[in-house]
């Protein structure tokens, strides 16, 4: 049987008029894989439209996409729509959803629990990032992993593995990175472009959050919370608290790190991080959430204080700390 990568590569060769979308409020993998796939479609001389509901982020404005990443749909009708890095279809945003009926949907994702919403589904949680999956399409299509394509793939894998510190970075991921470095990717330069993007406002936000973090169960659980007004007060957005939950894990002895974010007064988003055998996906699932074994999240419908108590209690119970 053909591998999913060869099936999709064949679709790219034989079809035309592609739309490429990833989840709104894109992270490095969403943008990196969108841009990388764009390079492959350019390489194949196809008509394509790169799309993101909320658009490119300022932190990634150094990327060189083959065409702009639009926040609106094309004037022409796409025949094939790639949906990248979306564990659930609604993450692409409400604008694209109605347009998908008219095209062939190709779902490329690495989230456990992806419901295979595409006409063609390549869902494989063994990949560190969707960008790593796109690199396999590049191989199938004979596109060299170098230059702007390599930078986009590297952005995806480096950010989703937190610079190769998560167990999701496999030998295959590291070989891919090594190959791109052999092909001329400048690690010092590209890591600087990815990492050195903080604003002073972001530092202020992190300082304010850290002042109120709490440790429970003898320091095995670290938890921080972000009230809605804190973003306003510090001139930041939720993108500025992106990696904070991983940072909490750096406290010695912490096994589970939790971050809660008040989106609306009774709508609290939470993220959990762990390491090794400590499974936070199962904990998130108890709240209707999902994700990966060591990185998960979900929503708690309660006020911020109640949500904190519910989450810390559930974590303690599931981990056997109580
Ligand atoms: Mn991803």
C-alpha cells in the first residue's frame, strides 16, 4: 500500500488550485508547515493560496513565504484544501468551514484524537510536528530541504519540540534537523530569529504571572493563572503567555505544570505539561480536552478561582498525590 505521504504527493502532482490553512492563532508549527507546503506547491508550479484566519504573527515576520499568508479566502474556488495541525476542524476558524464542502479536504496532523475529518487523512502522532510531515512530502516531490523551505520546516519542528527538549523529538526529527544543517541551515541564526522575539510587555506579563504562582503537593504541581485584565494591563495578548507553562516545569521537583487563562469570566483555558510517563492527556480528557501525553489542554467552565481548585484537585487525584 502507498504511504500517506506518497498518496498526498501524487495528489499535489496531479491536482491544482490548492488552499493551505492551519489553526487560527498560529504557533510555529502552524505557520512553518503552512509556509513549507506553500514552497512545495510553488516548486510544483501550482496555483495556491496560503490562509490563516488570524494571520501571520509578528514574531514570524522573518519567514520567507512563497506568497503572502492571507487572512481572507481566495477569489477563485480551491479544489483541494489542506488543513494542517488542527486536532479539530473548527480550529481553522469560522470563515473557512462553509467553503470546505466544495473541495477535497486533506487533513495533515499529529494530534492524538484527531477525528479524521478530511476526505484524505494523514494523522500520525509519531511526528514531532506537522512540519516534519511536510518534510516527507518534500522528499516525495524531490524538493531539496534547504533555504526558505528548510527555515519553515525548522521553525515547525523546533517550536513544537521546544527546541528538541521534548520526548516528541525522535531520532527521525534530529536526523531531519541534521540534514537541513548539512544543507546550509544556520542554526545560530535561525534559532535567534525564532527565539529573540520578546517584547518588554511580554517580560512584564511573565513577571506579574510569576509573582502569583503556586506550588501544591509538596512542590510536585506548579500552577499559574492569568486573569483577563492582566493582558490589558500589560499591553499583551494570549500569544505572549504561550510558553509560560513549560517554563514552570523548570522548578526542581515539579512533575506537572499547569497554566490557566481566563478567556471570559466563566471560560478558563488550561494547559498542562509533564515529562516521561506522567500522562497529562488523560487529565485534560476528564475536562473534555485533549492533546499529547506530555502536553495537553482544555476548557473549564467556571470562574478562575474555582477552575484553579478543580484542576489542582483533579491533577492531585489522577497523579496519586492525594
Ligand atoms: Mn503541531
